[in-house]
């Protein structure tokens, strides 16, 4: 198991200690770090997905409002 050493503002440390009094702070910090890593990875995946969608939209054919209206009406009774 690794040991990490980070500096945080005193008020953050005090609030953390109050909020998690009596709990295993190392386990809490490890969980929060895992969540931060997962969040970062999800954000990267979202950015990549948006980039792919925008690239696909560049190649999509242009459609007018009239084309859309006609497609909606087509096949309706």
C-alpha cells in the first residue's frame, strides 16, 4: 500500500475531520480518489463521443425543413 502526502487548506482538513470523525479516513480518501479517477475517465469518454458525433454530422447530408416535414407526412394515413 502506498502513502501519499497532499497539502490542503486547514478549513478543508477540519471540515473533513468533522464530517468523517470516527471513520477510517484512509479508506474514505482512497474511495474519493477512485471516484475522481472514474469521473475523469467518464469525462474523457464523453468528450470523445461528442467529437465522434460532430465528425459524423459533418458528413451527414443537409436536410431542409421541407424535407423533414415531408418525411413526417410520408406514410401517414
